[in-house]
C-alpha cells in the first residue's frame, strides 16, 4: 500500500508544477488553427481531385523533370511541424 506522505508530497509537487506552467501564447494557437485549416482544405481539394480524375487510359505520364506533388506536400508538412514544434519547445517561461 502506498505511503500517504509520499503521495501527498508527490501531489504537492505536481500542483506546484501546474501553477508554475504558463499557458501557450494566443498567437501560437492561432497559427496552429490556421495550419490545421490549411491542411483540411488541402486534403478536401485532393480528395475532390481524385473523384474527378480522368481514366487511366487518358493519363499521359509526367515528364521526368516534373517535381512536386506528394513529396513536396510531405516536405512542407514536416517543415511546418518542425517549426511549430520548436516554437512550442523553446517558448519563454
């Protein structure tokens, strides 16, 4: 059975940590909402494009120099995630 003194001290430490923690800045919440909305709109547009895609017989292969598409989207998403993650990790207290 856990020691009540240890539990009380642990609870006091946790409560002190919760009180010392500052809330995230409003601008960061707004940025996260905007990024989420942009991703939702992009996903919706991509799904809409899949429904109206031409038949496979009508599609010509892309030239070998064409770039972008899926890889570009993954890169942009990872970059935005890293920037937001570092901003959250390095925020001033």
